[in-house]
């Protein structure tokens, strides 16, 4: 790209922030990394095994945590 063309391109971009169109912003969205699940190591109150659990599935009181396996066994 020549110097003249580049200057013209920059001027176009400045006068119109959407010069790159939706394609530009869509690419930026796709490039964002997916959020990592936050896990915590908790001991199950029933079987006393340590489990890595997504914090979203944890009770406020960690000592009340029952792992999925024990929850299954307790299910009626
Ligand atoms: Zn358990």
C-alpha cells in the first residue's frame, strides 16, 4: 500500500469509525477467550472425598457440600 493510499485509508477510518463494518466487530467478539469455570477443592460431607467443584454448584457453607455421587445415592 502506497503512502498516499494509507493516508487516505486512515482519513476514511477516522471520519467513519464503522469503516471496517460489522465484520470487524464480529471478529473481535469471536476472538475473546471463553470464560474459564472457577473451581474449588471441597471435601464432600458424606464420603469425605475431595472434589474439584465449579463454585456455582457449591453451597454457601462449604462443609455442607455433598458430591454428585452421594447426591445420586441419596436420591429416592
Ligand atoms: Zn460424596
